[in-house]
């Protein structure tokens, strides 16, 4: 079993969530090697003892466990399959864990290629946003072999609370797609609920506090609804990344012959929001678009 005493972790991708995840692992006693495309994002971690690497190849050679948390499937593909990538440079018996939300088909491809190189691969996307990353309370949805999952479990327990192996390679990513589909239409409902309360002349803070305890309760309502009322549009999760997730989910749904009208509507609205210049805002910024259409001043 992997422990802080027996393994060194390499972490690639230090965005909104990745940086907090690295901090939690370091607080738990793990030795961390880090790489991200923009070194300035790593400075805070380097100051507290993380080791910097100039490329994924160098990091891979120095690590027993490699975690990736990057932006898009193209980034995942490059960091795993490139000449300076993980698969060509990791030591045999290394565990490679992609926690990026990415394509289920790519997760299966990584698993097969890793196995040929003597590596153990898991796809383990997460949910919980910046708050879950900071607090170590992420939901972790894993796909892959049970043996590898059990070995990595101590690391997952540092990062999250709801940790499940959902099936073979790709199952984690499919589960994350189900998660994002559920969130997609829920975000529309949260925005419309707040706009309705404002239009009706109600105290929106009291309304939010009341309905958050009933059947309408959700993470989006309690956490992102509050940010909407505060006009806080800082990203816990970027609009541009949510669009990417919804596009993957819609592609997967269509591949399975499944219609997804709610998902299609949410994707359309978020693309309109991005066109307004909000691609780097948090997903709660959707209320700006819907309030504008409702002729409401926030």
C-alpha cells in the first residue's frame, strides 16, 4: 500500500484545484515533485518544499506515483503520449492517475498503453470544485483495476471523502460525465430560481437559505447560489472547462444513441456566456446571461 513513507508523488497541473490538492498531500507528509506549463503558478508550492521539474519526463523519472490534473483531453494526450510524456519515461510499476475530466475513450487508451509499459493506470476525475480541493473533501470517481485502486487508496483519502471504484478503465470518466449532466441543468434552475425571487420582490438571501434546506437542496444552490447573490464570479470551476466537459458528455451520449436535450440547452447557454467574455469566470456567472435576458439588473 502506498504511504508517505514509501512513495514520492509527481503532480502535473497546478490550476485552481491542483494547487490545493498538492498542498493537502504535502501536509499529509508526501514528498511532491511538480510541473505545470507556467512556473509562476508553482512558486507558492516550491516555497513550502515541493520540487520543480522542467518537463513531464523529468518528473516521471523521479516519481513512484504520478497524478495529472490538466485542462483538456488534448493536454492529457500530450502529457501521457508525447516524447517527453509520462508513458515513455516513467519507471516500471509506477502508478499513473489522471484526475482530469477527460474522454472515457482516452482513459481506456491510457490504461492499455500503460499496461504495456509495466505501469498501473487509473482514471479518477473529481467533483467538489475549489472548495472540495481546499478542504480535502472531493468526490473521487475511479476506473481501473481494483488492486491499483486499493494501493492508491491512502492518497485518495487525503484528497477526498467520497471515493469509489466504479468499474474498469473509463468508468471513472463515464461517472464524471453523469455528474456533469446532473449539474448542467441544475445550474440553469439555480439561476432562474434566484432571478424569479428577485423579480417577485423577495429577499433573495432568505429565499436561498429556505429552499436550500428542502427538496431543492444541491451543492450548486447552497454554494454557487450564494456566490451569485454576492456577485462573486471568481472561478471555482471555469466556464471554459465546463463547456469542455459538456461537449465530452454530449459526444459520449450521442455515441450511445442517447438524446440529451437538457445538456444541449445548458451547453448552448454556456457557449453564449463565453461569447460574452466570461470564459474565465466561474460557472455561477451563468446568472449574468439569464438576468440580462430577463431584463433584470443584478
